[in-house]
C-alpha cells in the first residue's frame, strides 16, 4: 500500500512537500514516481527516482521547480514543490514500479496511492 500526505493549499510562488509512505513491500526494490491529474486532464508523469536515488527524471513542465527524493530506511518518497503555479493544481499520486528504470508511462506502475489534492491559488 502507498499513502500520500502533505497536500493542501498554496499561494502562487509558494512551496509544498508531499510524502508517500509504503507498507507491505520491500521499498528499496521499487522505482518510485509521482504523477498528477488536473481537472479534465490525463494523469501525467511528474517525477521519478531509481531505487538507489542515483537517477531522477522530470518533464520540462516541472524541471528546476520540483525535486523528488526518497528515504529507503523510512519507506518514504518525497516531492518538494517550489515556485508553484496555478497549473500545478491537481491530485498528486505516488506510484511504485518493480524494476530499475524510471519510465513515464503510468501503465507500467503496479501500485498507486489514493492521491493528495494540491491547489495553487493566486
């Protein structure tokens, strides 16, 4: 199971940090990722991190503003979001993939959290 926390309301230009804690699995076996789904939009890849934290990946829309990290001892992955924009408003999901490579295709992730709402207001 994956459980997100840390969502909420932020101002434009502000910051939020999301957390996702895993249970019932060997966390360090999984590539972890964050996706988001805005109103009326497809769910899209936001960031990914390899099992050993050596590699991360971001789309152009968030690169330089968002940072993913993980703590395998705590079974937790984080998403630090800075310089937030109204278009970052979405439900954010963490996802897990058994493997070694970060991919941006949601169909390749086996497990999903329930989602955390992030709203950015001006």
